[in-house]
């Protein structure tokens, strides 16, 4: 059972509570631009299943059918205990390789790009992890753990990881020795030298202590969140693809044929000597670190928040409704375009150009709604037209707002 969908109301309530608590304690850890960016990536990650056909599920079927030990009893407590422990063990190695090898880092990096650390960071997920991540869970099927148990303990593991993405909870005594906590997971999201590539566990921190990758959070070394090669963008396409693009460019530019292949499987951070010398990449100087935080006017911020709410509602509808592949593809495309344009507004890009793209987005969506008949989209046509109308009003207000245009552009 995939419990993540049922946990969404809890996620929303917890984020709102953390926001209010932060203001109450005069220690707010939220910025609207960064939070919208993180949650947009979370929406796209959940919507990815409507357009991709992964091979992992088929491989799991073949392993269970022809290679696994006899299936364990899904009703026995030992099956669940073993599955919980083994899943986290597999996750540890996937997570560790996700930091130590570039091709896996390319899929995982989106989760680490946020320069804030709050509960929205937990939902900042990749859309490309399905490409290779499934490999690491094959052992669970080999030992005979039923698929429904694997899915359920995986969801529990993911839900557990949500609450550790906060700055408002300190160290938790003996609990720190066994389980992943906010303190030891803050270390994992740091870009400080002493904290880099540490604390990979999802549920248990024991794996890190056992395999030498544990690092305690130190009072004398405050955590600086983010990645060393700062993204300086809220664009989800850039967030999801920039490491793949970097690898492709390095592979193309190097003259050494062995290095052209090595780029794809090298340790994270390695680059061919000739390429690194000719095309150096800037790394963050933590002594002069400033979070990426372009100024935009308040109407722009409200417009971006409105788009995020619309994305979440549309995704919820997609998940609760039977839709065809092509309807899912069309709606995923709309989610992606909306997330990209929202990010560009939050980056303070050229308003005139963005307005033209927004009109094209709304017209395209209107055509899609108008031509839908008898399907899932037709069932919410009224809501779609209301959304389009409110967007139009918002764009008119943005266009007429001299203060918004002056402050942001």
C-alpha cells in the first residue's frame, strides 16, 4: 500500500505549523520562492508516473517469478520487521552511491539544492530517480519479500524522513544513536567540508555508524545548506537536468576517449583534466555565502503562491481519477510549463516576455479543456475555466501594477 498519498494532509498541516511556529519563535526558516521551488519539484516528482514507463516493476516481477526464495508470509510480523530493516539497508547504499557517483548524483541532486532547510525540503524530490534507483531494491525480492510489503515499508520509510527536515528540533539523546533525526540529517544537507557526504540512513543511523559515514552536528560548525555548485535558479527543468547536462558537456569536450566514458561513472566531482582546465566551474565560497534570493514584488509572490496551490490541486485530482495515458501526458506537460513559468516570475525575469508565455499557456490549456469530452478533464471543466479566468485577472493586475514591474524587473 502506498501510504504517501494519505500522508499529504499531514504534510500540509505540519508545514503550516512549522511556518507559524517559526514566526512565533522569531526564527522563520521559510522563504516563499524557495518553498514554491521545492514543492513544485515535489509535484512534478509525483506526476512523473503519468508519463514514464519504468523497467523496475517488470524486473521485480521476473525476479519474484523465477529467482526468488519462496515468498514470505505477508501476515507475519517477522516479514515486516525484516522488510523494514532490509529496505533501509538498501536505501542506505542507494543514497550513498547517489552522492559518490555522478550518474546517481544527477538524479539525487535536486533534493539538496535548497539553501533553506524546512519541511518543504523533504518534498523536494527528483523526477529521474526511477532510471537506476530500482536496482538497489532487487535483494528484497530475491529473499522473497512480497511486493505489497516492499511498497508499504518503502512508503513508511519515506514518510518517516519527512519530519527530520526541520531546524526547530535539537538533539534527541539516546535516539540519535539508532535513528535518523533532525540533527544528524541537517548534517547530511550541509555543504560544509566537515559535513559533506555523511549520514545517509533513511530510518536508521546505525548504518552510518557501522560503515564509517556518520558525522555529528557540531555547535562550533553551523550548517550551511545547499550544494557547492550553487544552482542560482528556481527553474525545475534546470534543477532536474543540470548535472546530466554537465556530464554530457564534459564527455563531448574532452579529447580522451577513455575519459568520455569515465565521465558517466566517475566519482562525484571528477572531471577530465583538459576540460577542467579550459572550463572551470565555480564552487561556493562559504566564507562569503549568500542564498539565492532575487527580489520580486508582492503581487508576483501572490501569483506564484496561487500557481503552486493550483498545481497541488490538479495533481491531487490526477491521482484520484482514472485517466488515459495521453490525458496524463497533457496534464503533466501543463504542470511542468506552469512550474517553469512560476519559477521565472520568482527569478525576476523579463515581465513582457513572461506575460506572452503566460497567455500562450492559458490559451493552450483552454483549448485542451474545450476539446475534452467525456473524460476526466471534462469532469472538472468548470474548475479549469475558473482557474483560467483568475489567471487572466492576475496577469492584468501584474501588467498594470507599476510597483510590481518596477520592483521585480
